[in-house]
C-alpha cells in the first residue's frame, strides 16, 4: 500500500518533469539569436527513416545570427535542406555542397507577437499538465482514506500538494515571462 509521502514524492517528480519538458519546448521558440536548439524538432528523412537532425550532423554557431550544419554524411545535405524547409521555422537553408548555413533574420514585430503567443500556449499546456498531476495525485490520496490514514492527514497532504502545484505553476509563469521578454527584445 502506498503512503502519503510516496504520493507527494510522485507528484513532485512528475511536476519537475513537466518543468523540464517546458524548458525544452521554450528552447525551440526562435528569438533573434542563433541557437542550435531551434533545430531540435527537425527530423530528416534519412534512408526512409525519420531521424533527428542532431544525430545526422554537427550544428555550430559561428556568430549570433547564423547556424552551420555539417552533416556526417555529405549525401544527406539535400534531405537536411528539405527537412528545414518543411519544419515551419521560417528559415532558408543555404547549401554550399559541404555544409548547410542558416541565417537567422531579425524578427519583425508581428513575428515576435506570434512567438509570444506560442510561448503562452506552451505555458498553458504545461500548467494544465501540472494541474492534471495534482488532480491524479489528490485522487490517490483519497484512496488512502479510511485505511491507516486519517481524514485530517489526507487534508494536510492535499494542502501540501496544492502548495507544490502553486510552486510549479509559478515556475512555469516565470520561465514564460523570461522567454517572452527574450522574444520581444530587439
């Protein structure tokens, strides 16, 4: 039989995973600076299999406004170029026969606003995930009622669970605000 401490521990670890996932999502949101994490979601059709770009090439940042993708297999250049076009990042790859260069253009005001909306959407999705974890773990606590755990103890643990939830929601809000400020920075 699980204990209230195990339920709270599980809730906290799941909420930490939600924060980590949110941080990874934020890395894929483009700002005015070049960041290799922009390409984390890009998958290349490599010999018929969807393969993450990171496992096919070395990605470097020669300056603040460009990325250089150096494939391990030069024959995959065309597929890498096509995958970047299809990714929806709004970047145009330049293939010089040995590497693919991506110039990161300065963001327009409209594009910044769109990216801010995207950050808010990601933040809301992760707030919902944290609340779902809370709800699920609260149900687990209620299952313990009547056994060796008193109603008062369940109530105290539910309050502790709510405090945990509030802490992680604030963390998501803080990360979202920082990213929004970064996106809106000219």
